[in-house]
C-alpha cells in the first residue's frame, strides 16, 4: 500500500486524502485484513468506529495545523508592521537630529533609536528654554508698545486684517516647542495687533524740509491771546511751499473753515484724519481719492494766522493727537 501511494502523483494523493476526510460516518464499515507471515495467516480487524475516530482525529489535526499557520501569518504580519514602523520612526528621528546640525550624519547613524530619542529630548529642552526667553523679550516689547499707544490714546486694532501702511515691515513670527508654544503664539498675535496699529499712524510731515514754529499742546494764541490747546504743529519750509498728503486717503473736506482758513481734511483707514490748514490754494475737492505724498495745496496765511505757515493736525476718532509723538513712535517701529 505504501509503495502504491508513493507512485501516485501528489495532487491525486491529496485529493484522495481530502475525500477520505469528508466521508460521512455511514460510509465506514468493519474491515478484516489477512496478512501471511512465516507461513502463518494473521487476522487484523479495523472496525468502522475506529475508522471514524481516525477521521475525526485527522480533521482535528488538520484544523489545528490550519489555525497554527493562520496565527503564524498574523504574527509575522504584525512583526513586519512593527519593523516597518520602527524603520520609519528611526528615519524621522535621524532626520530631525540632522536638521539640528550639531553632529555629522555618520555620528548620528551610529546611534540607536533610543539614543536618538534621548538626544532629541535634550535638544527639545534647550529649544523650549529659548522659546520661553523669546516670549519674555516679546512680552516686554509688547508692554512698551502698549504703554506708548495708551499714552497717545490710540486704541489697539482688534484684528490684524485691518489696513496697514502697505510699505512693508515684516510680521513678527515665531516657532515654539512644548509648553511655550501657546504663550509665544499669544505674544506674537498681540505684537501683530500692536504693529498693525502703529503702522496705521502717519510717519512723515506734509512739507519737505519742514521747520517747526509751534508745537502741539497748551499755548497762548498769538492773535486772540486766549490760552487753549494747539491741536497740531505749525510748519514752515524755505525750499518748497507745496503741501502733501502724508498717507493715502479720501478728501472729506476741502474749503474755508473759520480760523483754520482754507483747509483740507483727509480720512485714512482706522478712523485717522489728517488736517492741513491756512492754505493759500487747494488742489483737491471733497470726495477725491488722494495718493500718498500727492499734493493737496500751497502754504498760505488764510484764517487766523500771523504769517504764511501750515497748520498740520492728526486726529483719531475726532481726538487730536500729538504728531511729534506719533513720528517718534513710527521711527521705533520695525
């Protein structure tokens, strides 16, 4: 029988074994096997019950083998997955360490994953300290800007999307690690609002080579002799008499205005107005859009004036601000 099976093709043998395993219980019968040995006959009996038990044992062994192979495949798949994840993690750790640049690529590749992780943890701690120090410096700077704007009475813009001067000035940006990220992000956002506020303010005078003859503040009027607030600057120039718009804006008034004489008032983003008074001649009309440094008039002495000069004011929401302090603040802005 063994020799016969050996001669069968493997596929036929497997097919025969599979059919045997699938035989119904009723298909088994008692079998008697007679073997001649040494001139004597030997009788062997293989009952149907034993055959059925053998079939069940083979089925159980086959099921166990299949389950073992399945579990082995799952375990191998999971192991391969973990190995691939470890390779990816190691590559990311290596890339992060190389980006820091304090060690060569060969030195880093000689380190294990745990060593690389420990190195990055150490560097992250250093970076966190640097971030905290940067946040402290930015907080002090923001406090100074806030105090200066508060003394001028300038409210902080609620959103950095409000118009800025359009002439550049990089926004302050920062990157942070760990617990310092939220703090420095808050300080950066605060600084951007402060800088947006400062950049809305005029940063020049409307006359070329202007010379100051009267400052902002309380004074006695040279004609009425009454003591009141001089809400702007009196300027003269020996080289040019043309008066220019300090910022782009829209003309909301152009004409005669009491003691101001011939006056031009420009409206700018953020509730800011600039006023140019005592003009001899006006070049714009109400509703005109005026570009930055576009001329709006000629220096004169109309209204209550003792001689040719320009009276220049900056107002925020109707309140007069000190133009000199605004210029000083703008010079400090990045």
